[in-house]
C-alpha cells in the first residue's frame, strides 16, 4: 500500500528544498545588483513617488529589477513579470528586507493597482500593450476616481465619456489624482450612460495623459509635498481599445482596483525596517536605573503599540500562508488596511511625543534628517485614514462582507 503521509512529507521536503535553492539564487542576485549606497535609504522609494527621475545607482537598480521582472514578481513572465510563485515572492521579500533593499517599481499606481486590474479584466492585446512597460518601470500611471462632488460616494461621479465612433471623448474633472503631473497614462472611471442607475452607467477607461486636452494642477499639502492633483479633461481622447472590461460595467472593475490598492497599503513592505521605536525612545527620554523608560504611561502605550505592530505582522504572514498559491486581493485587505493605518498613525504620534520639540522641526541644522522627517510623516500619515477608502468604508465592508452583519435601520 502507498503511504500517503510519506508522499506528502516528501513533497513538502522537495518544496522546501526548491525554496531554499531559490533563496540562495535571490540572495546572490540581490547582493550583486543592489548597491551598498542605497541600503537603508527608505526615502529613495518616496522620492520616486514624488517624481524623481532616477540617476546613478538608483537608476541602475530600477533597470535591473525591471529587466529581471522582480519589480512585479508574481506577474506572468510573458507580460514582463518574474513568474514567481507566491512562496518564492515571499522569499524574495525576506531577502530584500535582510539587506535593506526596496522595490523601486512600487512607487506608482501601475504595479500596485492598474497592472493587477488589467491582469484581471484586460484583453490579451491590452495585457501585451500595457503590462511589460509597467513591469520594466518605463511608464507611470495614475488613477482617476474621486471628483469634487464624488468622494466617498464615488458612484455619483459625473465625468462624461461619449462614443465618437473610432474613439471616446472625455470631459470632466477628477481630484486627488496621485501623481497625475508625472503620469503617462490614467485609469479612470467615467460615466458612459446618464440614464442608467448610477452604479450601472460607469465604465473604466485607459487614457493617454500626453495630450493638450488634459491639464493637471498639483494640490499643496500641509506636509510640504504635492502628490495629489486636480485633473481637468476637456474633450480628451481615449482610443476604442481603451475600454477595460465591459461598457457600463466599470463599477465592478473599479471595485477590484480598490481591493488591489488596499492590499498594497497593508504594510507588507519590501523596504528596510525603520528604527525600532523603543530604541528611538532611549535616545530622547529619561531612563530609570534599570535602563527602562522612566515614564510608565509612555512605556505602557509604547508596549501596546509594539504588540499591535507585531500582531499586524503576524496576521500578514498568516494571510500569506493561507493563500495556498492564490493571488489577487480580497475583502480581507480591508481588515489589514485599517490595521496598518492604526499601526502607522500610532507610531507617528508616539515618535513626535518621544522626540518632543526636536520632533517638530521643519528645517535648519538644529534638527537631524530623521527629526525633520518625523513631523512630515505625522502630517502626511493623517491621510491614511481616507485614501484607498476611508476607515468607515472599510468598517462597512468588514461588517457586511466578512462578518455577515445585517444593515441596521433606525425608526423615527
């Protein structure tokens, strides 16, 4: 008789050996291609998000990751991706974290949102046209969703898209369009039927941003950077093959993109880990005779934060382990998105409290770079509760789609 248990053990052992072989290959490649000058430079990825044109070692790293396909590790190789299994991608992430490397291709919307959505809904022609340039980091994408009168109630959007025979004509305005001023393409929700119910008359359109009919105006933010734009479309053109998915069924496509966005905001970073907050505290606050933080209230709150961060990390690992090879985003991203927001915002608040006046510096030699970054991170991090779907929206998704709770009605 066949010992099924032994066969399973052998298969698991073979799988472990394959992963360890891949780990050795990934480690060697990363050591050979990731420059020591970039190690631990957490700000580099954010600089790319802010439109920095990479040069020198940063450019070489971006090109190497794009050519290898490891900027999009689980995308199929025929579309420019790495063709890795989810398990191999996790090993790659671990090895990048080990040497303080970051993925230079996740700085825009193409890798994290548009590309995965094209993989879900695109035709073969759309995949071959758009995915390889995204995977190589050659083009940038933005996402046109919110409008001045359509924020959380996104389905109220009014940007009009009309069929002009051999192309589409688009007129209207989007706002909070991240990176629009740097982008080559935009994936936008548009209204193609004004007579249908508001969710039913929406389509998802791929629009070339390089045309005079599109104007972007950056919105200055309190943190100093301007990643968001107002974006105006005045009879802009989209080609006929720019329709992603079916006409008037774009709401389904749009919701899927939001799932991918939330999945990218769960805190599963490939970059270097920040300095442990307890180590930051030891530099700025009074310690007792045993080397502990003397303020017991601060010590308690810091301990709770470290526990929350650890639980979030373990939950990320469990979700990844339970995926069993599945890819793509699910409603569990709403749980992780809210958890990541709580961890990040609490860390920012505690950092400022720990640094005291040194955490409020905006410029000048009296403040170290990490001190100037602290106040900017605190300010910009406030938006985490809103972008990608507000905390309240995520709580609704969690209660209805995960917990199965009924809608509540209130009688007058």
